[in-house]
């Protein structure tokens, strides 16, 4: 059975009523768990979780950067937690790994990552800490997911990625999200023969695009738009999205899915 979950974030552009309405629509469509992510431009994921708790009976998961042991343990007592490095480089990876090692006996804990080094180190940390190893790779194709998971014995693999029912007025936002994923790991790009694309797309100021919610259209973006849609998003018609999710077995529909009314209207046709 395919399991579909939803990513729901709260930016300053949305009010509490908006977030509550999206959560209620997700519940009505059959969604059982919503993930709230942490990013500088978002309001705290714990505020999203509070609203999900108040207005629905859906479970909520928190995607967060490493925090002090006591704080993370307290959060993990109530919510499923996905620890993400929050940046590129050894220090960020090691911080996420230490966070997992310190947790001990907690409920569902995941590592969110796009690289094999992070995945392997996190897996070993799970084993050392006695926590069942779970991973949330931010790839949307089976071959990419298999690559990052390293054939290790993960208890659960739950991919998450940019998603949208097309056609949509939010296709530009989908493209921005895809650029962010595509440029997140150079080793991945080299492994799959995408280094030229990686190099050219990495030159774009994607963080500014995210902050402005506006795709800066140029020759590079137009050249690689189809490449990005095909390889780094779960998008297309309802049937196309369903087939892509079925190939993965489980999936978290990432931004900008929840922000698009048509996609949310179609959600019930994706959830078994």
C-alpha cells in the first residue's frame, strides 16, 4: 500500500486560519501525518504543529536542524522528528550525527539528507544509540533514493520532494524547489552525470528566489526546466503523480503542493 504524507510550512504570508484550513483539507483527503519544516524564512515548525494539533487529529512530524540534547529529546517525546544538517560541509553533517547519537530511546527519528556520507554516518549513529534507523532522502526517483540509502538496512525510507499537480500557476515555485534539491550535493551530481547542470544551476541565487517566491527566469533556467521537472519533482497529472509515488512506495508531497488549491483539491485522489 502506498503511503502519502504532506509537507506544510508557515511563512509570514500566511495566517493561522490559512494553515488550519490546509491541515483540515489534508485530513479530509485522508492524510495521516503532516511534516512541518524549519527554514529561516518560515515561522517555527512548532507553530505549525500546534495548529495541526488544535484543528485536526493528524499526527505531525518536525523537520529540524540539530538542537541541544534536552530540547530535541523533549520534542521527540511528542512528535516524530527528522534531523537535517542545515548546511553543506563536514561540520553540519557531524552536528546532525551527534544529535542522533545523543537521543537514546526515542520515538520515530529520521535523518534528512541528499548525500551518502551523511546517510552512512547517520545510520551508524542510529545503531550506536539504539534507535531504529529511518531516512528521509530528498530525491524523487527510485535510482536516486537507492543511491543515497546505500543498501543499508533502514527500518523506513520516506522520500520527500517538490510536488505539484500540473498545470499550475505555481510551476515557477516548483522549479525553484527543484533547483534547491538539484544543487544540494555535488557527489550526487557527479555520480549521475549531472555535473554540468549542477555547476550552472549552482550559480543561480536560489535563496533569493525562495525569499521572494519568484523564479528569476534566464537562459539557464529555461534550458534546464524540463530536466528539473523530470528528475527532481513529483509533478504532472494526477495519474502521473500517482505513478511516481507508487514507484517509491511512500512519499511526502513537498512544497509548493500545499500552497496550490488545485493540487489540494486533487489530494484525495492520490491517497489510498
